[in-house]
């Protein structure tokens, strides 16, 4: 393969001398096109052909909407993922794949098009936000490639990173910027395009503070830039002297953190959320409830359409001038979603046999979303042994199915006692699921877990951290005991707003510092976090968010004393857990205990047994 600048005469002469054959393409390497220039749509047409060949073998007409959604997510969307991890696929190719995906989901065929009942932007939201969890391919491609940029940002030293940094880097680490030239590779241009976005959302773990902009960067726990809240600072609190708050230089360099992840490490999933703006949206409880219903996936998908008020009723098709809006049974009432599922006499008769009499009044009032909220949050059925929400959604599904059969199948006969049929279905699903769960019973072994005494001549340090889920307020605590279990000293510390993992890291650091100051030479540390134990090892990475404090911990471990750290069960770490929770609620930042506080007496007594 030659550059375009090599004349044809030179190419011919070189081919003759070397006996090599000239080619215009290097083909594929590990299943991905090996390109010597910017990717073009033609290079990735094989993805479209592969998807079409898969679709040709499926009988889409015989699949339900739920089945088509499942296949779409597991097959169609999965095919381009592998090449997207390393290559910027042309958007025209990705849009064509999404078009195929949309038409398959909504049931298009050669016989005609089908209505797309819910827009693609809504479909591609997470399930908890009213979507189906299908991801848009273009931002997903960017999220995969952003991982390369973040690895370079964090100083990755593997071969690929050294090649990119050596050829294009131009002091990327020192200045934190990426320069792009017209002759650069497609991958580097993509990294350069995503770099401003990536560095714009990054957070910081403060070290010596030399790389962080006080006002412009995100370095506080609330993930805010101070310039965004400066107007809320009271006048009497202004005129800060920032030079009086300079941090110590021995804290090490500032560490970039990836936002949205508890551990601060890069995640393709959160990168996608930030690229699409999903992180700015709120979760809605009703969607959680719908997707966790004890029923079939087919019924869940139907209820997803109901919550969007997007089932194909006469009222909706009338908006497209395809039919009149009236109910085929009532004739004078508009066939809306609520009419079909609740107010039509055909539905009322069924509901009357499923509802407790005292609840019938409020069941038949309210608009669609009020009615949905009522049935998802209240138990009003006659069968107390069955979950009402499961009975309700199953009834809605079959009311809609029977209506369609009544309209489109002339020979259809009505179900005899439909309420009994529905209750039997719900009951069968319940017991089938229970039977499957008990087929392979989990063999549990009961163990008496308690605090473990250290070896003779050693001192035991137990530490723990805690963070309140409702407020985010955290604390840590620790206790030192000798090899006979006798109290030496303890501590609790208030940490403010941080994560549970960071609280555990701080607990270990404070405990090691306390033990070192007491002159202890042989120390056994017991913690209930395996992640923390791994992070203390020299080759352990742990959480990016804790790098600076972990440097201090490793420095303490490297001093002239014997320290061994082991993981234990939470039940054996109860004393440290109590102290950590005390730290969450105390007024003072640091509380040392020369004697056991009253809150610990019972737990200490249990440890001696």
C-alpha cells in the first residue's frame, strides 16, 4: 500500500523489485477494518449487511413488540459495539443501523409501514426515565473513544498510549490540552474533538492544589463550580485571602476524577450519560414499578405504552385521519386509552368482579395518570394472596387484546368469566416463578462470626467508615485492642459530605496514624472492605478518588514497623462500625477515647464471648 503522493512509475518499479503485490486495502485485523485514512461509510457497510442478514432469518411478524425489542437490544445493537471501541464509525452508517433498528422494533415489513407510537428520543432513554434502555449509537461510539482520551489524561503508559503521545501528544500531560493538525490520524482527531468536553466535566481530588482553578473547576463534593454559586455567598463572608489557604506541598499532585462514578474511575456508561444529557434528568418511581412488576415482559412493554398513552386506539388513529374516534362497542364515546382500559362497559364488568366493593368508587374516577398511580400504589383487589398491581396490568393487557380480537376477528367468541381467567393467569405466573426459585435452593451455612483476636504480641486495629444515605454526611472510627482484647484507645471523626468508601479510607488513615503515634511496632489491621484491602497493596489501584489519601496510607505502611491488613466480615467489625456512626453525628471533628464510650459497652462484651 502506498501513499497518494507516490507516483505510479515509482510504485511499479518497487513492486517489480520487491515482488510484492499492491493493494488498496489492508483488510481487517481482529474483525475491524485496518484503515490508513479517515473511515468512510463504505468501510463499514459490512455491519449493515450483517444486520440485514440476521433480520432475514427472523420471522418478525410472529414476534411480539417485547420480543422485537429484546432481539434489537441483544443482536442489532450489539453488532457494531466491537468496532466502535476502537474506531470512529461514520455517523451516516450508524444512523442507517438505527433506522433498521427502529423499523424492526415497530414491525415494518414489505407489506407496509407501521406506526412508530413513541419517538426515538424517548425510546433511547433509560427504563427508569420512560425509555427502553436502547442506546444511541453515535454518542455510544464517542463514549468508547473517550476512554482513550481519559487514559491519556491519567498518564497511561501502555504501548498504544506511548505511540499516540509520542506522535501527537505535544505536551498533553504538562498543559492538559490536545492540538489537532490536518494530517493527524482519525483516532487522534476524535480524541481532540472530545477532549474539551471530557476535561470540562472532570472533577478533582485535591492534592497540592497547583492544577486546580478555585472558581472554575469542580473540586467540592456537591460537584459544583464555585463561580456558579458565588452570588449566594453572604457579603460578610467575602474578601477571602486565598493565599492563607494554600495546601501542603507533600499532599502530592492533584488527581482528576471521572464524574458520576462513586470510585472516580472512568466508565463508558457514565460517559454516555453525560454526552446525551441523561444525567440531568430525574428518575420517576412509576417506571421503576412498571419494569419490576411480577408479570411477563410482554405485559410490561404494553404497560410502558399505556403510561405514555400511546396505544393504537380509535381516538389516536382519528388524529391521523384514518378512522373515526368512537368506541366500536359504545358508538357515542371516544375510544381513548382510559375508555378502553377502564370506562367501557366491557371493561367495567371485568373490574367489578376483581375489585373490593369498598374501593370501586375511587377506582372509576380520575384521569389516566392518576388512575395508574392509584393502582401501582394501592392494594384494592378481592384476592389478597395476589399482588394487585400484577392483577391490574394483566387485566389491562387482556382487555386490550380481547378488544382487538373483537374488532378484527369476526369469528371471535368472548372469554367466559374473563375475571377468573385473569386471576388464574396471575396465580400461575406467581407459582411458576416460586417453583423456579426453589428448584435450586441456596445452601446456606450458618457461622458464628465475631471479632478475631490478634496473634500473641500484636495489637489489633479495627476501622470503619459510614455515610448516611439521606444526607450524605459521613464519619469514621477505629479501636485499638491488645492480644487479650483489652481496650487501648479509640477514635471517631466527623468527615462531612463524602462517600462511604472515602469514609473507610479516612478511617484506616486515622487509625494507622494513631497507632504509629502510640509507638506500636506490630499491628494487625482488620477492615470489612475488600476493595480497601486491595487498594493498600503496592500494585493495587482501588479508587481514583482516594489516590492522595492512599499515598499517605502507603507512606505509613512503609515505615519501620510490622503491619498486616486483613479483610473480615462486618459482624466482626461492629465496634468500629458503632464509632463510625458516632462520627457522623458528633459536633467535634475529632473525638479520642481513652476509655470505652457507653455506646460500645454491649458490643465489646459480645466480642469477648
